[in-house]
C-alpha cells in the first residue's frame, strides 16, 4: 500500500498541473514554492481491465473441478481471487519464529484468525518452529498502480487457467464475454 495519498495531476503537453481544486490544495499543503520533487509515473488502469479480471475469476470459480469445490479458497470468487494473489506472490508475509513446533501451530492459528479478520483472507503455514501468514495485496486503485495490477492480473489469470485445466487465452476470452 502507498505510504501517502496520491495527488492527481494532468499533463498539459507542457507541464503537470493539479487536476482540480482538491489536488491544488494537497500540493499547497505538502510543498513549498520552488521545492523540487520526483514524480513516479504510474497511469491509472482502466475500469475495463479491472472488470475483466473479476469476470475471469468468477468464470474460473464457476468451473472449478469437483475435487476442489470444498477447498477453503473455493467458498466464493473473491476468496479464490485472494488465494490466487497469494499463490502467485502478490501478498504480504509475516513470519513468527517461536522455537517449538506445537507453539508454531498455535501461533499460526492465531495469526490466521487476526489476518483473516483484517484483510478478509489469509493462508498460514508452519515450517518447523516458524509460522508464516500470507495476506493478499489489495488491488484497489489506491493501493496498486497500473503496472503492478497488470502483472498481478496476468499471474492470477495463468494460475487460475492452470487450476481449471484451460489455457490462459481461453479463460481470458471467457472473462471478456462475461464482462461485456
């Protein structure tokens, strides 16, 4: 997640200018006259791309093999999406080393309850005396820029296509039809 709010600006062909009064006030609050800043160019992603991802995730969820229908991530399309983000590395991971395998199991259960309450979904695992808790990154406009969103969307598409036994192109096309 970004550390501070983004300030929306428009490229005029000559300069970046604040997009409206609110953006102008944000700049005045944060910057002094003549202050030099670095700009991270990360254009907004399209709503169409965002909807497409949710459509192909829903399609994948509706077509899960019978053997996976009772998996914890198969509860609904949203949990499947979050699980896919974790499985493809678009997640935050917390680690707790406790020195005892039984304590690690108990710690993982507690971490899972807390993380699920906070982010809606979590995957925990224990390796020896260490508990790991993975939570999916938010794909909201505010939290994830266009480039990272596109990378996560592609990774999720490929992971889900493999999960249900189709090609990524087949799943992407099915999602396009549903999103239309």
